[in-house]
């Protein structure tokens, strides 16, 4: 069930944060496991297309899971929660959901949530 257009209070965003963090950590570990199995530069080159497809598949599945929570994926391992007048913003591997930015400012305009 997708919750497109959902807005979150900060408390609601914090309630979903552990799921977002865990989904992201799982996807990152899956990609790391793919790369760590490679034994040599030659093998990396030989399997390049296969690895790219597998990585793309993991990232797409992650993005769909994040969207199903009602969050917005804004980049690789970058997630926003719409507050109604801006976004609560998190980027892996940050330990907590502790930044906010306006709709206009984007990631570069992030400020700490007090």
C-alpha cells in the first residue's frame, strides 16, 4: 500500500525512521555483499553488467519500499518525509532523523532540527 502525498508530523516521521534506516542498511549490505564476492579486477570487469543489474535491482526495490511508507527518495540512500511545509531529511549512514529543509532549499539547505 503506497501512501503517496502523505505528510508527517515530526513524531510520525520519527516513528517510521527505524524502518527506513533498517531497509536502507539492508540494501547497502546487499550491494556490499555483491562487491565483496568479487575476487579480482578481471572478474569485476567480466561481471560488470551483471553487477550493475543486480545493484540497480536492489536500489529500485529499496526505493519502492521507502515510497510504500510514504517517504520520498531524493537520491541514493537519501530520504525525505514531507512535513507539509518542507522536509525532514535523512541520509545514510546518519544515526538519527535530525535535519530539515524547505521545499525550495533542498538538501544543501538542510538545518539541524532542535
